[in-house]
């Protein structure tokens, strides 16, 4: 039975060499939590079994040994630690003989029950990021925060070779997935993260976004507090709810790359522009308010109040002035989320147009994370120059966030530098 405690667990499960250990370690560092490697516990038991010259397949003798040894699980303030009879196995846990036998030991129910109790005990002292193969399904089935990290078999096999561990991925997968006790499965409620070709940083970003979607309330110190999560004003909320229902029921909106969506901290959302549907459509991706840029001619005496309630910010598309750009930068520096269309105007033919360098300037001066998004189908649904809505399928593709390096932020000063960054943003949109 999972204990009811004030601390919580982030469960990171997945097959061998999927990258879950690296991901869990970096997530724990970013969030200030203890990282627990449950696999090291099974390796430690395997190490002790082999040290005592016990055949791992002799279940009776393994259980007898388990009952006679003292296992201590703790942490060093950052990572989990384990000793058996006061001895830390250290690097011996990565030996090939351990790799060859750990799945046999892990399949013994008595071993799993013993270690599951020790794993759950971590929550008596702190919140943790725990990685393994049954963390979300068995150890902490009630946690809200579950990620299943996967990768293609050939990619995982290559990673094992790079680590100097040439055990069979196929055999490990079969052993872990087919065992009777706590087999490797995608836990109920877990988000699947394909880590085949993501960089380490992109994997961490994707995992953080998943966790924030699942309700995690710890701020990432590299992004900041969730100051962009404005409580929705009544008019904004009504429009948001209405269009969200329309987007799903009438346009059948399909979201690609939802794991890339940055939902915390200041975000400069950069999207192509096909239709008047674009701003409300993008707003439905988020569960809190955002700010928009809108053509200043839309702000008439009648509509000014309504647009202000929807957080629209007027801008002269033909002659954008520094006052408008500074207001955007201020919003971002204050931790808000701002949507801009680099092309300025809606597309006539659905193709990407030439961007203005202003978004590069905004990106540099604000230092915000840049979220590329590409919309397809909105032009067919509501073409430029038409007032007739056609209920066609709309797709929203969300790209990997762009974070400018400290060097780029410090050395970018002129129009040429801003234009180079603008082109980089447009290239990211075009690639979606």
C-alpha cells in the first residue's frame, strides 16, 4: 500500500538504455529533489548474491540470503545510496556479470517486495525523482507525475555499446516485460516520451513540460516562477472556453509535439499566421492567460475594451515603433507569455512569408524561451478576406523550444544579429 505522505514522487520508467537514468538525474538537479536509482538496488542485491557464490536461479537460497543481510538505503543530499552489510558496491554494480543476472534477481517476488518497501520509505524524508521499471505502476501507482521513457531498440543497443555494456537489449526487454511480478509496462496515466533522437537538454525540457502538464508546482530555477500563469479574467475565460470547444468539436484540431510546449515562465511564442483563428487557437494550448500582438486598426472605440480583456496589445504592422516593442519586452521580463507572428500579416496562400527582424530583437532583449509553432489548415477554415468559416481539420505543430545562449544574448546588438536570430526562429517554424 502506497503511504500517504506530504512528500511526492516523480516516477520515471522505461526499458534499458532508454536514457531514463540521465533524465531522472538532471530532472532532480533542476527541481532540487533527490534522485533515486531503483535499478542500483537490484544490482546491489545481485552483486551480493554473486559475492556469496549463490546461483541467481536458486530462488530459495537467494531468499534466504536476502533475509540474512542488512540493506541500508539513504542519500547523499543529491542521489540515493545503498550499502549491504555496511559495504557500498560502488562501480562493481556496472560489471557485465551483474548485467547478465540482474533481471533474474529482479524477477523474484520476495526481492521486489523487500526493495519496494525501501523505495517507498524515501518519501518519509523527502520528495524524489525515482527511475526504474515499475515505479509508476507498482511502487507509486497513485503519484500524479509519471513519465515512460522509450527509445528505438537499435538506438538503445548502440547506447549500451557506448557504455561498454554489450548485453542483449532484446533479452533484457523480454525478461523485464514478461516477468510475473511487476513487469515493465506503461503505467496508467503515464506520458510516453520518445527519447530516441532528442538531445539531453531537449529531453529534459520535454520531461519538464510533461510534468507541468501533469500539475507539478515546483518552478524550474532555469526558467523561473510560473508568473505567466495569470488567473483568467471573466471575458478571457469565456472566450477561451468557447473557442476551445469549437476547436475540438468543429475543427477537429490535432496537436503534434505537445510534449515540447513550455508552460512555465516567460515564453515568446512565435507562430506562422494564416487566419484570424490563429490567436484564439494557440491560446487553447495553455491553461492560463497570454498576451497577443494585434493590428492597431482593430482597436476601435467599440472593440478597444474587448481586446484589452483578451490581452491584445496594439501594434502598427507597417511601422512598428520602439514603444510597442518595449511593451512586449516588459511583459516577457515580468514573466508573462506573449504570442507574436514574425510575418506580421496573414498569409494569402498559406506559405510562409518574409519575417521582420523585430522578433529577433525581442528575443535578445527579453532573454525569454522561444516556442516555435506552425499552424496548418486555418487558412482553409477562414481565408484572408473572407468572413465564411469552413469547418476543416486544423493541425498545430509545436516545435522544440529555442533558448539563446548567454553568448548570443550578450553579443547580439545590431539589425544583422537580430535578423540572424529571426531567421533561426523562422527556420524552426518552417521545419514543423
